[in-house]
C-alpha cells in the first residue's frame, strides 16, 4: 500500500505536532512535490542543523513507502503518488531520507558521511503528526532538523504558511 512501510519502528526519536490550514489532499500533494524538489538539493549543514559540523554540505534523497520498501521520488514516482492522492488522500505517509554530508571546501578531501532516517506523517482533519527515527549514521543532522526542512519547504512552496507547529 502506498505511503505505509510495514517495518516502521515502534520507537521513534522525535515526535512533532502541526496544525494545517489546507485539506489533507492539498497538503499531501504539496508535500510530495516538495520532497521531489528537495531531492539532490544541497544545503549548508551549518544553516540546517544546530549541532552540525562546520564546512559541510548536506544533500537529501527522499523515498516514499510502498509496503515493504521505499521508492525514490523521481518524476515517475511523484506522478504516481500524486494520482493516488487525488483518488484518496493517505492517512499515513512513510518516507525514507538519506542525508549525504560532505565537505563544502573541495581542497579538504573527506569521505561522505550518511545519515539515514525514517519519517512518518499522520494526517487528521486540521492536524499532522510527524515521527522521525534516525536509523544510522553520525547524526550530523537531527530528526527534528529533517522534519523542519520538509515543513519549511512545503511552506515556501505555498502562498501562505500552511503548516504551523503546535506545542
């Protein structure tokens, strides 16, 4: 089933709650498009994460769950997910996120470091809950950072702020 990963961990590292001002269908469409836009985009790790290592960049790769695996959100997969959401909005959207970290200064060579995350978005009327699990890696980015990157990207893609954190 699209959006649900059968092996999502029961224990998570971060839970965040958000209020949403648009329909679940519209939010999910914006979310999928924003995730595809984030794929392969580089960010300064210092601007992205509070506890980051200076001089590094982060590149994201997102995939959406389908039963027992994840599919990279390329153009074809995005188109398929959008069609499925139009037919019936998802109640759960599980994602896999790889954050590739490398030095932004080319003359200082360093091997790539990878952080692996699983993120679950659960949708209710007017609310969205986000659960993040750091699977492995040096944790240059925190689970909260990853959720905030996604939320900020969706808000940037909208004419007004559509997702706000609820404490």
